[in-house]
C-alpha cells in the first residue's frame, strides 16, 4: 500500500479565508467552475433560448491534470476541489432509504464536478462520535480509498469538526460532508448579486464553527521574548490569535452580508405591492431539486429559463406573467429546489428567496414521478414549505416526467396523492389540465359592480380589462359603462365610478 504523508500547509488558512471573504466578487470564475450532469437533458423548443447553458459549459475539466497531493488533511479552510470521491453513510434500520440517500449524494457530488468511485454504508444505532463510522470500518475505508485512488471522502450527513479530523487521520485524504457539497454547488450556480450574497453568508456560517488553530507559529499573542524556555511576562502581548482574527473578520463580513441581503427586500416588496395593487394572483412552483420546475415554467410561459439535468440548476427565482384560459392574468414564479437534509444555513440564507412561496396564492408542488422515492420528496418539500409559513396556502401536486412511468407506477402515485395532476414538461402531456386546475385555484373576482367611467379615465378601463372580469361594456355619451366582477379588496378603488351613485 502506498505510504501517505500528512501535509501541514500553514498558508492554506490565510488563502481560503481570503477566498471566501472575496467570493462575492468572483463572477467570472464562478461561471467557469460550474460542472453538471447533462447526459440525459431533454432539448425542447418549449424551453426557449438556453443562453446560460453555454456560459456554464464555457470551461470544462480536463482529466488527469491535477498536481494536488492525494493525502491532504487539515481541510476545513481549503477550497473544495472534488475530483475522485468515495461516499460513506450510516443508517439504523431502513437500508433502502439509506441507499436512496447515498444515490442522491452521488448525484450531488457529480453535479459539483466529482467522479464517484465507490460507496459504503455502515449499520449502527448511532454514528460513532469519534470517526463517524467506527474505527474498524474507518480502516476498511482507508483500504478502499487506497485501492480506488480517491482523493476525497464524502459523508452522507453533517460531520462534527472532531469527526472529520479523526477520520482524516485514519484514511489520509480529505473528508467533507453533505453540507459542504451542497454549499459548493450553490457557490458554482449562483449568478445574481442576491444569490451570491446568500450563498456566501451560508458558507461563512458553515465555516465559522469549524475554524481551528494551526500551531504556535500562527499565534499573534506572543511578545518578543517568547523564544526562551519558560518565558513569562515577555510572552504576553496585546494581539489576537490567528483564529480570533479570522473569527472577527468572518463575523464582520457576515454582518455586512446580512445588511446587503436585507437591502434587496424593499425592491422585492415593491414588485409584490405592484402586483397586489393590480390584483394579480401569484403562483409559486416549488418542489424537490431536479423535479422539472424550470422545464414546467418554460413549457407554460416560454420563459427560456436554464434547464439542466443537474441538482440545484436554479438558485435565483424567475417570475413570468401568464393567463388562465378565461383570460385572467397571474404570475408564475420558479424557485430554488429542496433536498433532504438541506443545511439549515441555506434555509435561513435563502429565506428571502422563499418569500415567493410564502406570499403566493397557490403553490404548484412538482414531484419527479420517475424518482425511486417520491414520498420522501413530498415530505421534504412540505416540511420546508411549513418552515417558511406557507402550509395553509392552496397546493396543487404535480407529478412531472409522466412520460417515464407506466400505468402501474401511476396507480401507486395516485395512492400518495389522489387528486394530483400527471404532466410531462417535455411532451406537453397534462399541461392543459394543470392550467385548468390553476385557474380554479387562484382567487376569482366575485363582487359585481356597475360602473360608469369617464373617457378621461382610460387607465381604469384598461386595469379592469387586465386584472378583472368584464361582463358587459357599453360606450355612452358621458363615459364607458361596464359591468365587472372584482375582488372584495379591490372594490373601494372603484366605488366612485358606480352608476347608481352617479344617478
């Protein structure tokens, strides 16, 4: 077996803290780093122009050109460069669920740009507090890593810093966890200023408790006489240790990011207020990552949103206007996907993005019909919907990718959600049925008004046509007489034009 040496690179801490603190300004590099699965992506005219796809593919990895040592430890503050990975997981009783979770971790790792070589599951009542999988299995893992030539081990749950360090000491390669992989994917795919700020905040929140010292050479509290044996008063200086300095800088940066993210809220609130003022209902597309939410938005609105067979291809929300079959306008918004064990840092950081779900009138919950465990997808998404306070909003469950399942599988899915809609964003199956269900679910104007609107107030006539239902319209000498149906909330705006009052 090849002998592994442990490298103690004291410069890595400085480089990587600087990298994360400067991450928001590296837009050009981010596009080149994105690597995603694209082998089975369905091209369709309904997806519109996929300009962003070319940007993501503008740079690609060339195999076998890495000069990085295979046996890197001390990885908490290093830039993640996933290349050849082995996956590990621990489960208590449900082996099938553990396998599904490990398959999902493999997809996450491949989306981040890794090549998955092997995976192993360890059954035990609880993860080992020292090495996560136990000392014996850690030795077996070391042999697998050496045999496959892997340079990274990825754990299927969040590891404590002590567990990562102990496992690295055994396997002699870098060890990361599921949360680190998801954060790396998000850092690759974020494009907007708000998305970048949210991801950087989540990264720093994840990094902060995982900082650790790098030896006496990094201390900044020592004075000029520290070199002597048994140095006393001369060894105490006024400065900070390196780790204290890093913590202070990270906390300062996090405070700045929180203010920056909060500054985006008024613009979103203004847009929502404008939609509310014009009584435009909103429909949010929510669901598990890679369930086909963006494809569905493109099929309905021709939005041209990026579509990839990759996890977390969409991070920034897209809002488009469309209309019901009877002509009522509403907005349809695409949102970030969810995943099991979604890091709480991301739920908090993306809470502003998830406001699109919480403030909607209808939630279109998209589920991948071809997935091996759709019930877990349903439960995971509903849990996150509950966390953002949207549990009481009308929900339409949509089983997408219906062209990939047979009648028996559809029958099983019907057992999960009897009133679900089966659609295929690729073929167009079920889209009309979905549109009808949305039209029935969004608020319908139910207050009838008889209005006489002066010709000088043409903007009122236009608003009534765009946002409400016009039953009759007649042009008279002193204005336009209209019999319309509006919502209860909009009624006060049109009281001055009621015909009865004029008479």
